[in-house]
C-alpha cells in the first residue's frame, strides 16, 4: 500500500499578525525543527505563512495537496473560538473525509498541558491522498500535540498524535514513514511493519 515516493510535508502558519509582520512567525520554525528531529525518513517541505482568511486557507490547502502533492499537511493557528479563527472551517471545506479521532485525541493530549485545551476546534481530515491536521497557534503546542508528554527519564506519560500518523499515511497510499523513537515512537500493527525495517 505504501510507495517509494519521497515524503512531502506541507506546513502552514495561519496568523494575522505574523503574516503582516506585527510579530515574527514562530510557527514555521517550530514545525520545521520538530520534523527535523522526529523523522528518520528523508523528507521535503513546502511552507506557507498566511492570514486568518478562510478563502486563502482553503486555496493554500488545495494547492499543497493537489499541485504540490504533499502527503501530510500541518496547519498551526486559528483554531480557537475568536471571530477571526476559521482554520477548522477552511479545513472541513476542502475535506473528502473527516478523521474525528485526531481532533479528539489532540484536545485530550493538550489537557495535560493547559486547561484551555477545549477551546481549540482543531480537526483532522483526508483530502485525496493527504492527511491534513490543525494544530493550535501557540508555538509550544506543536511539540506538545505531536510528541505528547514525557517523564524526566524519557518515559511517555501521554502519547502524542504523531504515533498514529505513519500508519495512517500507509493506509492512504503515501510513503513509509519512520521516526526517531527518542522523539516519538510510531505504532503500526505487526502485519504492517515492513520486514526490512522490523527490529
Ligand atoms: N505564527 C505565530 N508565531 C508566533 N506566535 C504565535 C503565532 N501564532 C500564534 N501565536 C501566539 O499564540 C497566541 C494564540 O494564537 P492564535 O492563533 O489564537 O492567534 P490570534 O490571537 O488569533 O492572533 P494572530 O492570528 O494575529 O496570530 C497568539 O496570541 C500569539 O501569542
Ligand atoms: N497543546 C496545547 N494546546 C492548546 C494550547 C496550548 O498552549 N498547548 N492553547 C489553547 C488555547 S489558549 C486556545 S485559545 C486554543 C486555540 O488556539 P489557536 O486559536 O491559537 O489555534 O488552543 C488551545 N490548545
């Protein structure tokens, strides 16, 4: 089911103020740093910094999936209840299928960090052969959500969502993704682990 194409990830920072230079964007650097540390599979990225405008978010997501061929797209920002927060609406508007478990688990994970976790309306969807996930705008939320929470000895206390992403990408026909287990341990059923990669 998986294919040998190089993994391509779309990173989208959605912020009125960062996109107009009021403050420096910390979303794209935080996402890039996290993936650089977490992935052992070769990958490339396409990144975009855009304002909280629903039409622009939708066209950016469509471009990343339909033209750029990204296998995975992560957005950061615009998931809350404020009037300008429209990332979930834009993501649902371009979705072929909704993956409710991602939104549910991300909020659950975030509760281990902040009581305001429930204010994020973040969603996960599939468009064509790509998984699109919303992360909150606080730059620290990127690592928290993807990686989860570890004890001082490195033991996982709360499993981050990234554990489930490689297998999801397998199932929608994308490349086989491997991770650095010290950052995040991916999970696949035994039957889905490629023999050359199995330990
Ligand atoms: N791209 C970013 N770079 C740095 N900090 C950010 C970024 N996006 C959000 N933040 C921080 O996280 C907070 C919550 O993010 P949220 O997406 O709700 O932004 P906001 O308050 O709607 O404002 P804006 O869209 O102008 O960033 C922001 O107030 C800001 O402190
Ligand atoms: N992991 C994590 N989740 C989080 C947060 C955070 O700091 N860490 N911030 C919360 C807050 S304060 C808000 S308002 C919502 C929505 O944030 P957004 O509008 O920046 O996307 O995400 C929530 N989820």
